[in-house]
C-alpha cells in the first residue's frame, strides 16, 4: 500500500488518522502479537501478585486456581510470538529490532543527556530504547519460563535447586513489573503511538518527527513495513 500526502493532525491527537492519508506503521500480525502478549503478561502479573502478597492472597482465595492460571499463562506467553513468525511483516520488524545503527547510538547519547528535541534523537521504525526494551523483555521471558518450569518440575535439572529458581523468578518478576510500568508510561505520553498500535496507521507528520529515518530507509518509500523481495 502506498501512502498519500501526510496528515496535518497535531502530534498527540487522539483522532484516528485516515488510512488513505496516513502512514501504515503496523499490520494485523504485529498488532495482534502485541495485544495477545500484553494480555498474557498482565494475567501473569496479576495472578503472581495474588500469590505473592499475603493480604491479597487471603482476599482472593482460590490459590490452586491462581497457580494454574499463572502457570499456563506463562507457558503460553511465547505463543503469540511464534504464530507471528508466519507473517512477513512481523519478521521484518524483528530484523529491525535486532539491528543497531549509528544513529541509535546518537539516540542513546541524547537520552542520557536528557535532550528531548526529536532532531536530537534520530530513529528508524523503532528507536534505540524500543530495541533495548524488546531484547531485554524477550530474554526476561525466557528466563522466567525456565525458572518457572524448574519450580513446577523440581527434578528437571537436579543440579539447580528449587530455592535458587524461586529467587531468580521472584527477583526478575519485580524487574519486569518496573520495566513494564515504564513502558506503559511512555505509551501514555504518546497517544498517536498508541493509536498506531491500535489502528496500524500514524500521521506522516508524527512519523517524520519521531521516526524520520524509517521513512527514508523504506526500499520503495511507502513506509508500509514491508521489505521488497529481490
């Protein structure tokens, strides 16, 4: 799909961009993977809270149900990602997230110095912060699954004690909670970024302001998220 002239809607608006006048940022697969993963992560955190905090555990009760839901939501957490691999758009986004460019280092330097102007923080489709977050959360999920399985099947790796698995699992759970809160805070500060994840489209003015390199790097200049085949 080739986008037409850019939108004049101010950044931060909650008005849905017209797909014919906006830039296609995410396809259905990317949005569904993000949404399903988010819901599964939320279920994991809520059920973990009900198990970890004594007063809340007493209030909610049904400990066996909470344990079961927590275990299976954790087991299913990688499923949206695995299903997303069938999508060419999703795989293209994974390649973008896995590559650091020179301007990503510039973005990180500006972030450390708290330089906020968009021109000081050049970014492709994903900025350096989003790339670091994606890599960190992917690794954290794998560790959480591994330690969770060691707690569930105590004889799986006899040389690793259940106590050690619980310690790592609980510590990383707190880290994930704080990182996710930061992720959500950033999302709420940018309504059009959230709109792009919900509808798949953003205004061209927003894309040029916050992800100017993305528009330049598209092989066909259409910013659809698709990479042309050679």
